[in-house]
C-alpha cells in the first residue's frame, strides 16, 4: 500500500471521527433541552395521575423505577409512571416459577400478553406512552438520550453475544429505531437486530426520522402492549 493510500485512509478516518463527535455534542445539547421541557410537562401530568389513582383506591406511589444497564454497562435506574399493581415483580417471579408456558413466553419476548397485572389507568398510560414521561429525568441527567437503543435489564445484554460491547457503547433511549419499526409486533431477536442497526448508522438525520416516527406512533396510540 503506497503512502498516498495510507494518508487518504487516515484522513477519512479523521473526518468520520470528527463527524461523530459533532453528532454526539448536538445530541447531548438537544437532550438537555428536551429533558427540561419533558420534566415541566411531567409535573402536572403526575398530579392528574395521582388524583385518578386515589379515586381508584390505589394509594401507592405513582412512580416506578427499575435497574437497567446504561452506557458502557453502567447501572442506572430508569423512571416510569407505574402501570401495574404494586407487587407486580413478586407476582411475575411466582408465575415464572410455577408456569412453564408463561416462563417460555416471557423469556422469548420479555413480556406477557394480556398481562392481568396492568391496572386500568396503566393500560391507558401504556397505550398513549405517557408512562414513559418520567424518563425525561434520566435524559436530563445524562443517563439516557431521547433516541437510542432501549435500556435492558442486567441479564439481557448477554443475549447480544459478541455485540454486547457495541450495544452498550451508546446511551439508551426513550425511543429508538426499534420503537418505530414494529415495536410490540417484533420478536426479541428482530429487536436486537434493529437496535444494532441504529448504533451502526446513527446520525442527526436518522434521529430526526425516528422522532417524527415516534410522534406518529404516539398520535396513533401505538404504545406498548
């Protein structure tokens, strides 16, 4: 390989790195602004949800937090509005221990169809994606981004195998490529492929397309089932 070819490759590599650095700076500034706006909108929404919960004789906290993996494998706690009964985790563990059918479905899709643990208001919050609003706190803190791969529970990252490091190289997102390309209608394997595709092709233009797609999905009430 001659010196001209080496110099050209180095220049291309430098330009790519500069582009990526600019992209991530713009992405973080945008996340801070969106995080502030989201938190301001979340406050009155929280009061409304609390009032409805009390009316339904549910006096537990309206918030729910769960341990997830963030960028570079850092442990973070993501916030949501609670959509299930207060002891949902205990019920799930009991079902997984007692039912082979539920166990197979859960470990295949990481969810249970027609889950009876979901409350009435929780169903509405999921269908409208309003349950995700508290994650604007995570976005403002820099633990998450508006757009990125979904944050996974601790044992899920192993499913990415040799791509685990790549998957954990970005901040997880409130929405992402998977969310606007099938979401609940995709298998877990398809979701992993979509997440990795985003990491390989992330850009300002792709993020804008995902944001517009997310808005369209929310307006259609195409929330998590």
